[in-house]
C-alpha cells in the first residue's frame, strides 16, 4: 500500500511530466524536490491519505493521476477526489485492458471514412484529419500514438503546422503520454498492416 507521501510525490512528478518539456518522469524516476518535511507542511496531505485508501497500489494511483492529467495536465490534487476523476480512471483502465480491440475499432471507422493513410496525416490549410479526429473524440489519442510509433509522423506535424498555441500543447501531451502507454510494437505493426491490406 502506498503511503500518503509516496502518493503526493507521484502526483507532483506526473503533473510536472505532463506540463514541463524539461521534466521526464522516467528519467528522474518520479523524484521531485519534495521531502517528507515539505509534505507535512502541505494543506492537502490528508487528501493523499484518503486517496491511498481508495487507490492502494502504485499502479492504481498512477493510472488515476495519468487519466486525469490527460483531461487537464494542470489539475489540482483536490480534483482527484471528484467522482468525475474516478470515472476517468475507470475509463482509462478499460481502454488499456482492451487497447488492441479499441484501436482496431478506430481503424475501422477511419478507413471507412477514407482509405488513404496519407489523407489522415496530411498537413494542409486545416489541421491533419487524424489530429482533428482525436480532438472531436472520433478516435482515441491512444490510436494516434500507436500509429505514430509505426509511422513516426509527429515530427513532421511539428515542423509543418504553424499553430503556436493549441498544437504545441497537444504534441507535448502526446510526447508525454507515449512512454506511459504499453504497446506491443510488432503486434501493432501487423494490426495496421492487415487493416491497410484489407482496404486494397
């Protein structure tokens, strides 16, 4: 079972991970400048004690924080006690438990709309259709990240898209979420290849 201090430090480190380009949760092993002495002075220390009774393992608590950072990277600790936070946690766990199936469902929708993979990635006058599909919740961000691990199109988007507000924030979110996503690389390649072949 996690201690309130461990939960508090994990919350801070994951929030830093999602909001600062220079901080890497994995590189720094989830460590921050937080000490036990500093934690005892925090007004929300009792909140973390309550959270660790509901989310007892490191995996459960991490999933709670990540699920809610995807909604709002700048979230406050008290937001984790809301029923909406728990709902996001459950939805996040469900996605990760059925990721291959859900990605395949997204592929079905995408390639029924347009069978050309280049259409989805193209940067023109509008945002790339794949990016817009994530924003409008037609497909999941996880599907985009699975595709990017295979096709590596995010650097091209970063170079070509001139938006300086919304797109940089979205690309940062993608870069920060990607290492937290457990994906079988070879299986993902085969899954996409089969879907593309079936459309020919």
